[in-house]
């Protein structure tokens, strides 16, 4: 049995337009800005938070609950680049920018999006970049909180 490795096998793209988040086209995904080369190794933070719904009845002797709505918290920790032309994270994830965060896992990040690729698509608005405190022997970084303003499709498939 072999572990499925994430090393180099996650592609993260910020796209300005996607017509159908359940089946974004390869053209739409490939037209976006790839960010995986400037996101820190632990900087892709997508956390679903599911609310609990109390479904205990008056006659119940035990408290019970069921799964409720889901809210996604999305944050990217991004390395700043010395040359402003290469500072793609800083230039792309600007305050209040609308777009779509597309995440593909388990294929080399260098591979272009292709029809049939499973992807996660999050309609987002960028929050204000939050510069992180300087650290010795570390790149300058900022955190971009992304607000998931519309329900995502975490099981989308790239269309031709």
C-alpha cells in the first residue's frame, strides 16, 4: 500500500470568470492565474464548518443532533515576490476582487486542466491582504481571507 502524496500534486488557480461551477471548462480554468508556486507549503486552508441541528424530541431521553448547513473558511498564505511583475499573489488577490478559486488535487501541478479533471470550485471575494510579521530566515508573507459568497461545488468536473 502506498500513500497518496500531495507534494507537487495540488494546483490552485484564481479565475475571474466561470460560467458553470459544476462543470468549468478547461479553457476557463487554464485562463486563470496559478498560485501554487507562491502559496506556502501549509498555506492552502479550506475548512468546512458544519452546524449541528438539534433534533431532540420532547420524548427523547438522549440529546441528538443532525448535520446542518456548511460554511467554508478559506485562507491562503502567500509568499511575496521581490519583482513586482512576479508578485502574482499580491497582484491577483486584491481587496474585494471577485473570482473563483479552483483547486485540483492528485495530479502534477504543471499539467494543464483537462476535461474530466475533478476540481473544487469556490466562488469568492478576496478580503484585505494581511501582511504577516517578519520572521528570521523566512520569506515575507501575507494571508488572504477569501469569502465564499455563493455555495461552492467541491465535486465539480472540468468540461471540454
